[in-house]
C-alpha cells in the first residue's frame, strides 16, 4: 500500500510534524464523513444510540487488537490528556500521597498532578538528562509513591523509555503506573500486556494518522477497582437510572455519555491502513530517513545518533527565523519549549523532503 499517495497534505507541503498531528489519508476522512452522514441523515431507520454503541464497540475491538488488549479493557476518551486527567480524578487521594513524573512529560502529564496539590498530594519531578530515565534515581524516587506518570517516548528528545522495566520497579514499590503512549502507537508495535502498566493513554491523531477526537485508554483488569471516576455519566454505571452507584465492571467506567462517533470510524480506517503497511515496514523506513537527517545535521542533532523514533530535535540558533524560512519553503516542523526545532519523520515522508529540510539548516 502506498501510504503517501492517499494523503492530500503531501501534495502541498513537506509535512514533518506528525509528532504533533498527523495528516490523514483520504479514506480516513471519507470514513468520518460517511459515519457522520449516516448518523445525521438516516434518523428514520437507525436508532442513534444503538448505532453509536455498535460503532464504539467496533472501535474498541480495532484498538484492542492493535495494542494487544481485550476490547473490554479499552475506554474511548477525547485524547491522551483527557485519559490522564480522568485517571487523576478517579483515585481517592489522601494528603501526603505522592506522584512521580519525569521532567519531559507533555503538559497533559503535568497539569493533572499539579492540580492535586490542593488536596495535599506531592509531586516528584525526576530529572532525566537527554531524555533518559536514570534508573537508580528512578528506583529511589518511586519508593513510597502512590502513582508514576511516564511517557513511553520523550516528545522533546525522541528517546524511547524502558517502559516494562520502569513499570516493574514502580509496582515493586507499590505504585500505580500511567503511561502516555501517544508517540508510540502507529510508529512502533505495542503490547500493553508486555508493558504491564495499570493505564496506557493514547490518541489516534498522531502516528496512526487518524482524526482528532479519537483518543483511548487501556486499563489493566487487575487495576480496575482502584479507580472510582468522579467524571461520571450514564455510560459509567451499570444502572444509570437506579438508586445506587455501581460502576461498570470494565474500562467503560471511564466513559461518560454521548460522544462523537464519526472520529472513531476514521480511527478504525486509520488503524487498518497502518496495519496494511505494517509497523515493521514503517519502522525501517523511518529509520532510514532519520539516519539521513541526523547525518546531515551532525553536531546540531540533539536526539540519539542511533534510531529510536521518528522524532528528531536539533539546534538552529534563531528558531523564529528558521520557522519563517521553513514556512516559505513549504516545510512543516515545530519549535520546542527548549528553544530547539523538532522534525517528525513518518513512513510517508521522502528523502527529498529530508534534503530540503537540511538545506535550511
């Protein structure tokens, strides 16, 4: 399958910003439009709620198969940050509880824990030089912690974290583990059972090349009863019209009420297309292209020399001037809070696009 041929954005620019938001192929957008059309126009012959439930179940099945989970362990949420925030609001925190996070978490993995300070929850920020998890410091930091929030890949460095080892250390210390996997899904194979984390949150709009609004979270069955969501609605409970409050016995307890069905039609199509290309093929092509980019950047490259991901951070001096030149040349990259530039290289990119970026550096 020629992934690039179906992405209209590739006709108008050199798009090297998938780590922020991936450009969807035509069939993904068509699936969204058709699902929305049916939902709004076929009202006389289709029950909205039954149709939406069927679409949601199909999405859970596609997501679960892609990440090595069971459908009942998947909750549909708006985005990665939405999932992390729901976790933060589903634990009965006590004063003195402590959360450990790295210093390269996205704001989605920072702000929910910062808000808990009002409840007496402490946050330990672990310094990770170069986007690497310092295992001795990490082991010490998680002792006595209630929860660890960890990205599977650093959005600032392009490094991949030893998630399985980190989870084992945290669990041995008695801490829950929430993983932000948004930079992994669609770029690398993912088996949540192998990771062993309590919760894994991600979205379909980056490397999966799906639409915005199609986020998801995996909740390990053994950890489910730990969570009593405060963000609650009729989809969260067994009997929403009854007198009691009995949460659903699976990950759907994190869902609330009616949500958009069309984005998940697009996500199903996006997953199908990524799997048709094959993650092995995607990884090998990204590796070749990032090797080319890093070789051209030389000492300006801030990401690992060896391939780890399609995220490549580099120095340019004046970032605003560089972005202006890139915009004029039709090349889409982004700046980072550190004052550097990041290119996100996906399998649909080309060697010519890499060379065009290097000419600006």
